[in-house]
């Protein structure tokens, strides 16, 4: 059974930091690109950061503040978030993606991040 379980969300003041984790199971983690998305109330889900085997990419809004990383030995992907802003408030989702003959994608249940004083 495929599972992506996010953790590490919470309430933080502007300028603060959080580290999100996503523990994966039920599929061959190292073969998948891993991504973090977020969805704020009333807005569409947006891609925040992605990591392949050797490359990373970020949304312009988080470049220089967020860092995505992965530990293939532990089947876990991380999102280190620094200098958080109120506009970073959203539910953050972990996503696993692989394109073969067809596209395979898995989603976690999400974790709430609230940036507020």
C-alpha cells in the first residue's frame, strides 16, 4: 500500500522556520521525483519545490528561502523553510511522480503551515 505521510507543519511567526518531512512507503522511492505543493484557501494548488536524483527546482516565490532534499536510505523527502512569510500559509502536500509509458503519481494527506504573529 502506497503511503506518503507529511509531518512538521504548525504555527510559526513571520521570519521563523519550519522543516517538513514526508515519509514514503509502498513504492521504490529512489525511482521517483519528489515534489512539495501547497494550497492556500481559495487558491489553486501550486508547485513549491521538486527534486530528482540530482537536480532541484523551486517556485520563484520561495527561491533562496526554501530547500528541498531527500534521503533515499530513509525514503524521506524534506522541505526546509526559512524566513517564512504570512503568504506561505497553506496546506503543504508531498507528491511522488514518475513518468514511464504512463504517469504515476501519489499524494500525501497534507500538513498545515500557518505563518502569523
